[in-house]
C-alpha cells in the first residue's frame, strides 16, 4: 500500500473484544493483532493513542468472579487489580516489537479545570512526540461514580481524548462490523450503513444497533453513536468497526470504507473552545427559538435573552450549558453569563429590559460568541 501522510489516530477497544465472552479471560490473539497493527502504524509515522477498557473485566477474571460486581467499592477494587494486569500484557506485547507505551488514567473532573485540561493536552503531545503509544483508561479506582462526574463509558472517554489531541481519526472497535438499517439477524432487507455524512441521516433511519454492551463491559451502540457525535463535532473522522480485524485500520486510512464511517465537521478553532465543548461538564440546557438557532449557527451571533424559549437544570453564571433547538437537538455549548434563576426571569425578553427586570446592571449577552462553540 502507498504510504499515507502522518496522522493522529485514537483507537478504542472495548472489553467485549478484549476478553473471551465465556470466561472473561483475555482474547490474546485479538490483543496481539491490535498490538502488531498499532506498532506498524506508529513505525510508518502515525501518532497513536489507544483507549483500552478491560480493567474491570480482567480484574474479575483474575479474582475468579462470575459477574461484574454491582457494589461500587468492589468494582473500583477489581478495576485496580485488572488495570495493572492489563497494562502488563500490553507492555509485554508492545515491548516484543520495541514499541514504548505509557499508562494514562483519567477522570472526568481532570478535564474541567482549564489548567489541568491544558496540562493533560501537553502531556499527550509530549508522549506522542517521543514516539510513545499512550494507553488510556478511565481511572476507575478513584473516579466518583456519579452521573456527571464520570466518563461512564470508554466510548465517551475516547471521543473526548480524540478532541483533546486533535485527532484526525477515531476508531471505535467493537463486536459488530458496522451499523445496519435493521437487525441483520432477523431482517434480510437490512442494509449496511457505510457512510454517515450528517447524524440526522441516522436519526431518520430506523437503525438497529442494540443498545446493550457485553456482560463484561459497559457501553453498547448508543454510546458509540453518542461518542461519534462528540468526535465529529471536534473535527474527528469516526469509524465504528469490528475489533477482530484491527489490521484493516490501515485500509481505512487509504480511503477504504471500513465499518460505518462518520464524516467530520469543521474543527472548533483553538484549545479554549475545545475545552468549553469537551472539557467542561454542562450543568443545564437552554432551548432556543428558531431565530436564535439561525443566528448562532449561520450568522456567528452571540446568544441574547430574546431567543431563549426555555431553561432546564440549575446552574450558576460562568457554568457550561448545552444549547438545543426546539426539537431538543444539541446545537452548541457555551459559558453562560447568567444563572438559571436569572434566565427564568429574563428569557424571551429584549436585552434593554433585563436591567429593569433583575434590578442590577447586567451583561448584554447571555452567551458571548467567544464563549460559544457550535456542536452540530
Ligand atoms: N473503564 C472500564 C474498564 O476498564 C470500561 C468502561 C467501558 O467498558 O466502556 O473496565
């Protein structure tokens, strides 16, 4: 194959691909295949980040547990057992091919502080410049198991890492070869979906993806599509495909339509906007009328009170929020200048009226353009 120009690739592999479904033991041939592929891609000049699940699954196998623990402390303890073993297996295999690796364990809150977001970004850049393959997982042993404070699944984690390292590609390796328009096991008319140019196309199709992961991992197809949404919004071309044949990644780089591929949107400009979109944890939602959606999407305008139809959640000024259209589709994210209590009073009002309603001088914009990132 002709060489492709050096690119930054994030590859995510899930527990269902890494372990044997019956026993939870490692699927060594799959891992070895992955290691060979990634070492080769690295040797020909690509910058590679591997996001690997498996800490809990491998920990369960090591401790002889028949199923994933439900108790949080036990799960976190099992992850501590499994993560060490997992990285050891990777290090042994990558070392056989003289490929240095690094272990990077992240929690969702590490990305919230702008200084720590930038520091993690610099660390990744340093690792990649040194020719190292960082192997990333959620720091399951210390992550706080609360909805907003966890990545929750490694699909989301890999999409946020892809945004952070400004990846060109995100490969979500799983146990199906691609998405289908219906369940191919039951419906002979099921059509494979090879290229998605806009996510709305998927929403219109009745895509049969099954939204459960294996019994050893978390995730499933819905989290993969959600991850694809984040990644393409960050300008990252995303592919969902089978983890059993990682060598095909190279063919995808050459232009072959592997699995289901999602075309990227233009990348948000600058690290600060990426941090607003993908580092901060949104604390609420603001629903916009059609005019406001048009103004921010097509005319590069700031958000004003007049365009707000409804507010959801409790947040303070300077928190991150999601902006949605009337149909509840996310269109943008931003740093808001008002609390949810204030917005409840001034939504739909002209900017001149705000000071009279609230009784104190206020910023003119609800979200200034500089603090707003389009995500759709
Ligand atoms: N971090 C978890 C683990 O390593 C996996 C999360 C996921 O399956 O998405 O076990």
